[in-house]
């Protein structure tokens, strides 16, 4: 399933505009963390299995995350997350597909960090919502760095929290995205 997601992203992005390969950047090892704080307990999880594609020329981007790849400090938290809340067997991945609204490619290639807004469709738990997220892009030694932080309300995505533990889970969860994407022309199919 993991390889299918990666290959799907690769094929879609390469077919869109194959003549602009130098403008496409990818990773299969991006990082996403989420953090929830409440009176009773803080919950934090991390994954480094984010597949992402960014096309600087068209300002398009997409990423996919296998839900089961999130790691927690406590095994029981991870088990409850996958079985009771995210229903990972039924909804195995989260995805985002959208575009950078205010990207200036020429400025990006000159160096420095560029503040941007990204808008698109975020799908979690089988529910898709249109969102706008602030972030930053930076070109560093030929690698495209992508950073974003935003909040998600589990209730907006049909994630039900049992009454017994409702006070343990925050109404919104902070999501941090950190990607280090290499140019497509430098990637090999063996990765």
C-alpha cells in the first residue's frame, strides 16, 4: 500500500508536465507531528513516512501519510489512536492535494525563506475539507524545504471521541509539517 501511494504521486506529477522536471521536488521521508494538549494529558505523535511532491512551476503540491506510521510515546496511545479514533484499517491514509497561492519561483531560487499560503483538500478519516494553511518554502543547496503549522479539529473529520476520555483530548490538534524535497531529476527509481 505504501509503494502504491508513492508511485501514484510520482506518476501523477510526472505526467502533468514532464518538460519541467527541474521544477519538481519529492520526498518519501517527510516529517509530520501532531500535538494535543488538555488538562489531563498531552498527546504527541510523529511520522517520518510522508510522501510528498511539490511542483514549483505550477505551484501544485500533494502529500500522503500512512496513518499507522504515527509513533507515540506509549504503545496503548498508539493502539487507541489506530483502532478507536482513526480507524486505520478502514481509512489507512491522510492526504492533501492543493496549490501554493502566492509562490514566487524566481525569488525562491534566489534564496531565503518565502512565506506562503497553501490551499487545498485535506482528507482525514475519509472526510475531505478545503483548508488554507500558512507556511514557508526555502531553497537550500538544491533542496526544497517546506514548513507549515496548522490546527485541525478531529470533530470536523468525523473522528468521535468517547465521552469517557473526552477531557483527555483537545478540541483542536496542532499539526507540524516539515519536508526536505529533492529535485525529481536527482531521484532514482530504486529509492
